[in-house]
C-alpha cells in the first residue's frame, strides 16, 4: 500500500504534461522496448496460395493479422490494456515465477465474408465473425 | 500467407518464422483454415455448367454489396441499390435481396438439377420442372427467405401485345400414371414484351424441404396466354437450360444461424 502523498504524486504524473527531466515519457522507452511491445502484426492468409481458386470465388485471401509482443510494465505504453491486465502485471512483478504477465491478444475483431462453391456446385456466401484482428491489447 | 510489418519496411518480427511451408505443413494449414471456415473437407465442385452462370454471378453481386458495405459504412443502402441498378444491366440483386442480406448469416444459391424439361404432358399441358438439392444445409441454419428466380426475355412478334399468366407450383406428390399433385404458390400476369428477372417467394416451401428432404419434389411452372391457351415457357420468353448461362433459372435462400457453432475438439 502507498501513502496518500505518493498517490497524489502519481495522479499528478499521469495527468500533467511531462518535461524531459521528470519521469518516463514515451521517448524514454528505448527502441527495443517499442519493438517487443504488444501490437498488431499483419498476416495475410492467401486462399490462392493454398490452391483453393477452384472453389473459393472471393476473396483471394484476407488480412487475418495477429497480436504479438510483451505486456510489461508500464502498461500505459501499450494500446488497450484492460484494468485487469494492470493488476495482473502488478501481481506478476511481485511473484514473477508463478504468475505470468498479461496476454497480448485481440481487443477488436472484425468479420469477413467468403463466397465459395460446395460439392454440388451450389454457391455459399457466408459471414465469418471474429476473423480479422483490428486492434491488440493486454488482457 | 505473407508477413510484413505495419510500417511497411519489410521488417520481419523476430518471433515469426518466415519461410515457405513444406507440403505437409501446407496440408496442415489447409486443414486448420477449413476448420475455421467450418468445413469438414475441401469442396470439389463440378463446374461443367460454367463457373460464371447466373447463380454465381448473383452471389458475386451480393458479395460485392457486402464488401462495399464493409468498406464504407456511411453509404446508405438505397445509394448502393441505385449504383447497382446503374452499373449492371439487368440487375441481379434487388433492394429486397439487399434487405434480406443484412439480416442473413449465410446465403446459398442452388442450381437447377432437372436434366430434361417435360414441355408437354399427356394432358397436352405445357409445364416445366425444376429441382434443387437442399439436403446439405449445415445444421443450425434456419431459412429466413427464399426465392425462385427466372429470367424472362422479350418474346417474338406472335405474342408481342399479349399478356401471359405464369403459375408456379410446388410438387406435392408424384404419380407414375398421371400428373403430379400440385400446390399453387403464385400466379403472375406478365407482359410479352417484359424483360428481366422474375422473383418468386418460396420461403415456406424451402423450409419444408430443409426440414423434410423427402418432400422435396421440386417446382413446376406453366404459362397460358390471355385466351387461356397453354404455351411452352420458351414461347413465353422464359430462359431454360438451353439459354444463356447468365440467365439460367436458380433459387436462392437466406439463412440465419439458430445455434452457436462450436468446433469439435481434436
């Protein structure tokens, strides 16, 4: 637990603009941290490369994307960290051997539509929910 | 697939294996993607009737409507309908289909399976049969709307100023020695000079066929002139199997998922 004075300082730190001499701003995290931080990566699933042009009419493929990276303290450097992820990080810091860090996972998923032939040459147009990762975050 | 970074500098993430897949890995990948798509195996369609006949074209039209909707949510449905009307001649999908589409989880078109047309019955009545295979609908899908679609061309001078009465029936029972028992679904008066797609609501019939495939004995149509003379559907300008591929009759059904699809554990 922390005293009221320190809590007040923290609150000020999070709400007031910071200059270069006080506390870590976004520029203070080195570039390797930024590279390993939880974020969305593009991944294109190509139906064409899977050799399915004869039965999938459209699309040729879709940008499925995926989430990867570390969810490490401070979480406000990451996109879309849940409140629980912050608690999870704190518990991980206290007991790193037994408690894992929060997961880097999708926070926004979108649907795609696929148009394809079935065995009887009938055509199916189907909406598939949660196929495309639009945003990632720490859970 | 391919992997590249968001900032476009082709930087490959260190944790990501970037290489060509081996044959067995590709097969595994195909299996996994098929699982995501909810398919037990890779479909092997017989595309002898032409890959782009009327049903696939109609479905592609619907797909493009959905895709443009996903790209631009701000565009109004009516605007899309108007643009569809101006860019295609004649239009396949109508405003009604677009409305059905918004409510549907799955749309499926069915090709006509009848190999021959019985143009003249023993009772000298012209009629044409249509059959569609609805036996392979995934479980948990309920029909919300279904249409039977026929293309009508402008007919020759003999009937130029005439009107026709087109009747669409559901075949209820077949008999070896006499005509089938029929249930009238719709009768519609058409101008001989009329041209374009005709849509008939067969939602109730389709529901019956999905729930009880043994009752799927198909549809019949018959055409009469204004004087009551039975004529063939061809004479009335209705395109059949010998007509243009993009004007072939077909049926389309709109489905809503009534059960949650759970992939089985492997």
